[in-house]
C-alpha cells in the first residue's frame, strides 16, 4: 500500500504533483548526499519530446522563478513551472525499490497515452 505525504502549501495554486512517503524519503536521502542539498528543490517538469509527445524531467534546482509552484512533502521542496503544472495537476510521484526495477514513477491522470518505457506521455 502506498501512502501519501501531506503537502505544505507555499503558494495558492493546487498541487501539480504529489509525492508519496517513499518518494519523499528517497529524495530526502539523495539531497542529503548532495553538497548544498539543504538549499535545493526537486524540480519536476514536462518537456516536449519523447515517443509519446511529452517527457518528464526531474532534477535538483537551486533557482526558483517567481511563478514556480513550490510545495513541501516530508521536508522536501518540489518546484514545478506553470506550463508543466497544467500537465501534471493530480499526478503522483512514487519511488519503488524492488527486484523488478527500482526507481521513480509518475502516475499522471492527464496522460491519455504512455509509451512502453514509461517516461513519455501524451
């Protein structure tokens, strides 16, 4: 069973993406290993490209734009730009660590089609 962390709103817009407890824990661990990790946020973005039209992009970012939507999950800041937020609203980021493939996975209710690799959608 996957549990969801409670977000702390730093802006007024709805959460573009929610982190599960597992994802927040893994991101916190990765941030603790990064030099200056306490000042970084996980940036989740959607970019044109990929075999289904759009692809997900995640990276640590130290610079926030004034119109970024920033939320906090389990002590981890997550930043999403407004254009990506439109395509991510209601999405969930999870992390699994199993024998069948460890890694992050985005479940996006806005995706009408996904590719076999799971990293692009339309």
